[in-house]
């Protein structure tokens, strides 16, 4: 019963769960939920056995495209995405970083042209044995995933 | 059109690099031509670099082309405060190709995306300077007769030195063995160490110049700049350790040649200049032929 109160049931839409509490609002802005007209329920600082305090976002009547949800991997790689239809989970969507990241991230290099002129950013995602990095398409700087700045 | 731009050395594969080096040898044999007759090349130097600009402009003039542009955006009222986008679009109405140098990294890649005419990157901040890399390769080829299986010692600032990073990438096609010689604070960055490992390029790292150059075919020296150091005492120590003196060349191989992208500060003592192993002034001269080859390639003439 208590669980019901915390996370009201969703009939159709998308649930993004297990977002670290301090990343919740970054996810909100990244998916442009601040300007979205759909019914949205946001819970934060909920107890989670797995990650301490977590956030959850439910967006009614909207199924995000995969390249949209994949952006979440940039800031909350362990978030869980469930697509709901008629109160049932019809898709558990695994998160994987897209090959290219446009606009949402900012280049860490202060001397990068994208930090000085109105140019939208563009990173290639590089995966090798040493881990995952972003490479700025313009200044060619490599950025570790944990050091990526979200706009 | 803009895919003919040269922004980064990695824009060229091995065949294209060899094609440029071949063409440069032709230009060296016969540098004065009229293949660019009627063409206008813009040289846009958003930060000054007289050496590079004169080399590119001479390359154009010796091929019969004309040059427009500016040598320092700070004094050029026409571009003060104008966005890079607007400057490139404006200039591309007049010129058949644009040579540009810019203080910010990535500026040339961006310009290549918006420009209807080819862009040649003459340096974007600390990032890329492909004509320098190609002239380094040309100098190595000319002095050694081959690019294959050479022992290359690279000394100085391996952390910030972009010429070093591009050299490593470009030489990776030719089975080199590297020895990286740098003080602790200017060691080769992780990124390029991983690049060598992934491409099976053998390398060693050391902190002393001394005897470590005796088995080298090429000694590539770079500038050690004071502003890279927190501690000035440390800078003074490093500066002394990394000064190449003529006496240090006594036991080196006869085919050794010393390269340096110039200008030098104090890393090569003047008494080295008269040694036949000193090649840095001829290296700079080679830049002219390489730039003639690059301009001809991007314009398909
Ligand atoms: Zn960048």
C-alpha cells in the first residue's frame, strides 16, 4: 500500500526509475520535460536499497524514441526505462550510449571553439578496452564519461 | 566540396600521405609553375604566425596564384567581433580555398563544415597543424631514404606538443620504434601511449637526453616552454637537461638527423647548427614544397 502512494500507477507512458537523486533534474532538463505538456509525476529522494536515494519520473502518454532515452546513459547509466501500456510493462529498455552525442554535452576543453561561438556540440562515443570516452568532433579532445558536463 | 579540406593529419590515409610526399618531391625539383593561375587563395590568420603564413603565401605565389587575407584578426577591423561563420562565408565568396590559423581548437573543423570551398588548417590552437606533420614526414623520408622501420627519439614537451602527437599518428603507418624523452611533468599523455599500444608501435620512455640518442635515426626536438611549469626552479633544471649540445652527438649514428618544428628557445645549442646532422633549417624549407602539394591537392590541380 505504501508503495502505491509513492509511485502512482501509470496507464500508458514511460517510467524512468533508479535515477540517482542528484541527477534527477538533469534528466528532466535533458528530456525537455520542463516544457512538456503531458502529465508528469516526479518523485525524488525516495529510499532505494540499491543506490541510497533515488529519483523516478513518470511521463503519461509518451513513449520516447530510443535515441532520446539513450542520452540518459550519459548521466545515469544505471537508470531503468520501462514502457507501460494498460498498466503493464511492455518493454524494459536497456540503456546504451548512442554512437554520437549532439548538443546535450558541453566540451571540457575551455579552448574549444564550441565554448566560444554559437556552435552546437558534437561528440563521438569511443569504446575500447580502456573504457568509454567521448571525443569532441571539433577540438578532438577525449573526455572521460564521468567528466562529461551536461549543458 | 568541403570533404577535400585538410583539417587533421588523420583526414589522410597512408596512400594520400605518400601522394603528398611524392608531389612535394616534384615541387622541390620544379617549384615555379603556373597551375594556380587565375586562382585566389585566402590566408586567414586569426592569430599571427608569420613563419607559417609566409610559407603558405609563397607556395601560392610560386604556383602563379594570388593571395588575399589578413595576418592578425586583432588588427583587422573587417573581422573584429564577426563570428567565424560569417567570416568564412564572406571570404568563400572571393577565394577558391582558405588557409586558416585560429587560436581556438576545432575552429578549422567547424570552418570546413560550413565552407563551400576547401579549408586548409594552418593550426587550430593546440590541436592540429597537418602541414607541419607532412613536412616532418617529408624531411624524414628525404634524409633517411625511407619512412619504414626507423628509430625515432622524440624529446622535450610531449604532453602539450601537438607536432609530436601528430607525428606519432602519421608515422604509425610505417613501423617506427619510438623513444619518448621528457621530464616527468611533460611526459607523453596517456592517450598517445594507448594509441601506440593499440597500433603495436614499440616505445620506451625515459627522462634523460644523454646517451639515449645514440641508436636513433631521427631526433625530433620540441620547445620546452616556461609557461608549462608551476615551479620556475624546475623549469631551469629541465631546460639544462634538455639542451642538445654538439658534444652529445659524438657517438650518434652517421645517418642521424635532428629535426625541430622551430622556433627554438634553448633546446638546441647554437654549436649544433654547423653539424651536418642538424636538419631543422632545411626542414623549414621543405615546408614550402609540402604546402604547394597540399594546395594543389585540395584544388585538384
Ligand atoms: Zn571540443
